[in-house]
């Protein structure tokens, strides 16, 4: 979906209405190689882009960089880089809009959208690039499940807190810490649990030899399985059935 949107927006010289028409009508003809599910997601994205057709495009899939920690004798400068899907101007000089397309099955609440680390990093970078901007209207467009999530970020209220959160995260990495502290509540909300090294059974070791590590692995693996179950439930909600080697998974209205 990201490639589809970028191609359409740039091909239509950043005219969002024309780009939306391109995605919904022209793209299926020009790209017969695209999977039907990608085309459905693209059409949903086209409808969302039309909502902002009157807004001027400031950037599309372009990296934004801001310095976090100065260089020292031992290392270079620490830069925070974001690549945002679409940044739009508004009628007000002190506000902008961010559209971020999501292709998974997670349906974020508005509160989750504000707390998302991507929102934190992207907003902080944008405040660095646009010193006149105070308000950021951040939209997560969930293209597969046809929903959207919204967060309103304010420089005066949020910038300092976001910087502190980013700094602490960078400091952990700079200190060489690669530990994890799995807890059900944290792992259950983590957006990258499916890539977590602890969410693979072999990471747990033997229960008899390393019971603590075994428990950590269990917590992360359970959270990963919960995410997989949510994705499968969303996938079959429209009547589709998942066929495994000897098992099947279908929608249960209960």
C-alpha cells in the first residue's frame, strides 16, 4: 500500500484528488500483478486520501532528521530519523496533518495512537523541522480493516515529554543494554512482539536449567500468539476461511 500511494501521489504531482482517483481506478488496470487484497486496501486508502484533497502536500515518504545527542570523542552525533507516509499543510500556519498507512489487522484506539512510539518520534522530528508548528493532527489509516485512529499532539504539552522518552530509549541502547523485562501487560501491548527474540520457543531454554528465562519466553510467546489470533479473526470476519495442513479457522459469530 505504501508503494501504491507514493507512486500515485508523485505521478499526479502531489494532487491528492487525482492521486486518489489513480489508486481507485487506474492502478488495477496498470498493475494486474497486485493481489486483490492489496487493491481493496488501496481503494480504502484512496477514500481516506480524498478526505484531505484540499490540503497541500508538504512531504511524501521523505526522511526527517533531528539531532538528539551531540557527538563526543567516542561516537558521532545521535540523530533521530522518521520517514512519514504523508505530511499535509492546513489552513493554519501553526498546524499540520500526518497520515500514516497501516497494513496490519491491529485496530488502534485513539489513546493507543497517541501513546504509540512512532507518533512520539515522528511528532518530535516534525517539531524540529517546522518551528512554527504547534499542533499535529496524526491519523493512522488502517487500510485492511477500514478504520482510522486519531491523536492530537501539542508542542507545549507533548514535545518535552516525547524528547525525554526518546532520550531514555536511546540511552538504553548507548549503554549497551539488550535485556528485556517481559510482563503480560507490557508484552500484550507491544507492537513488535512478533519480532521479539524471546517470542521463539528455542529462546526459553530448558525449564529445569533456566526457569526464569523460560517464563520470560512464555510471556512473550503468549503475547505473540494473541496478536496472531487477533489477525486471523480479522482476516476471516468477512467470511473467508483459513486452511492449514490439517486444520481450518473460520469466523465464529459468538
